[in-house]
C-alpha cells in the first residue's frame, strides 16, 4: 500500500510539488515565529534571576540617557549581603528596535572576567587586558559584522581594535563587545568621565534581593542620579517589553500559518480525490473496505504535509544557524533560537494539519457509490 500511495503522490508531480512547497513555506514561517518566541524565553531564562541586581538611572529608557556617578560603586559594595559590584559604561549604536545593533560594554577588566563566564575562541586575552583601545567581541557580533582579531572596528565615535573573540553561551553577552571602562568613558561626544551607565550588583544571598534593591534606591533617592534597581530578569523584561508585544503578534501569525496550511492541503486533497473517483471506486470493487480507502487518502495528505514540513523546518534551521538573526531594542539583543523541539513541533504541526485536512476528502472517497462512480468517467 505504501508503494501505491507514493505512486499516487508522484502521478501529478506539479500539484504535489506545489503542495509540498506551500506547506514548506508555511512551516518555514511557523518555525521563524517559534524561533522568536524561544529567543525571548532563552533571554529571560539565561539571566541570573534574583542573584544579580541591575542598578540603573531612574526614569531612563535608553542607555544613552542613563548616567550614574561612579562614586556609587564603593558605597553599594559596602552594603551587607553584596558579594561584588561591577560598574559598566554602555554604548549602543541604536536604542530603537533594529535587526542589527552593536553594543559596547566597558568595565574594569578583572571584574568583567570574574562576572562573565566567557571562553576565548580566537585572539589574545592578555592583549585585551593590556591595550586601552582593545575589544573582546562576542561570537554572534563577530559573525554578524565579519570581525576577527586584528581588525579595527568603528561604530559612531567608538573605534576599537578587535584582539579576541569569545563565546559565553548567553545570547546577550555573545552580541556584545567588551572594552575598558576608562576608554569608553573618554570617547569624544560622550563626556562621561566619572559616570557609568549601570551597575551590576552580585548578591551573597538571593533571598535578600528585594531588600537590597530598596536599600540602594533609598540611598541615592535624593542624590544627583536617583536609581532604579531591579533583578536582572525584571530589568531585561522591562527593556524588551516592546519586543514581547511583537512576539505575541508573531505567535498569532504562527497559528494563522497552520490554518492556511489546512486550507491548502484540504483543497489539494479534494482535487486529488475528484480526479480519482473511478480509481477509488475500483479499489472498493476489488475488495478494499471503507477504512482502507479512507486510510489511503489520509496517508497521502499526511505524507505530503510531512514532506513539506520537513523541507520548511530544515530550511528555517539552516537559515537561522547561518545568519544568527536577531532583533534588538534598547541595547538588548534577542537572538532567534530554533531548538530541535521547535523543529519537531513544526514538522509535527504540518503532519497533523495534513491529516486533519484529509479527513473530509477521505470520508467522501470511502463512501462513494461504486456503480455511480464507475459511470462518472
């Protein structure tokens, strides 16, 4: 029976190819939507949760406008329960939503290395520590901008010498270039010597995160730069809230794609059954029962959908792996993450859609009046 089903699909090659192509396209879109959704989940789940607090300038919604006094750092470090403090000067190429954004983070080298679980995959880490204008670039940013050790890299007024490439396993850090704090503070036009953009606070006891956050904000409430302190996950969620709305819309788009797939497959299977009314009647005449005829039609629909889903999911996986696409806002990069689970969901969704689309044509094909069907052609 399998051979017969395959021959039936290949009998009208043009229709089969168009059907598989349409399913592949909708599955491709569905997988892209899943990748955006998974990327957002991965971003928030990879954060330090309550173990790390982010101190930011109150009522500031872009890195370019956040200025905290560097003298806040030793005062925060003295708070009981604080393990270490990392001041960061951040420069972003664009605060608005963009598919290609470059983020520089400048900080004390030893503290940066202690706070980031990075692995250098190319270049010289010691040179980065020595040279004031050196940059340590994440693998995702390096691939997106074709950077390698020894290359000069300029974004706006920031000109750095790429000396090493690293990977961290974090989609945020892999899209960042780390520099020296003093170098980034002295960039022409920033005028930020003595100021940092944000302060990362690492806690000894995560259970005290809320209390320490309130203590920090109360400490600087009437100072020159009042602060807003949040756990890292809450900070990232606030920064990416606009993208969360995009993800919600994209999720709806994914469901629409499945409905479109159903319509395409149902139309194709109905046409195939109409073209083979006499053939299906002959199958019943030679002894095929109702269930077997229905199973043949369902199998043809499901197989075409499975093939299209496999092609679409495979192309989506290759495109995302090769391009490492992402979307960023306010300096936070959300990298599209297509997991094996999402690929499997795309293939399974298309196959199930194919089976559902074939139910009505299968019922019609299995309940043909044999005599009338044989006389119809």
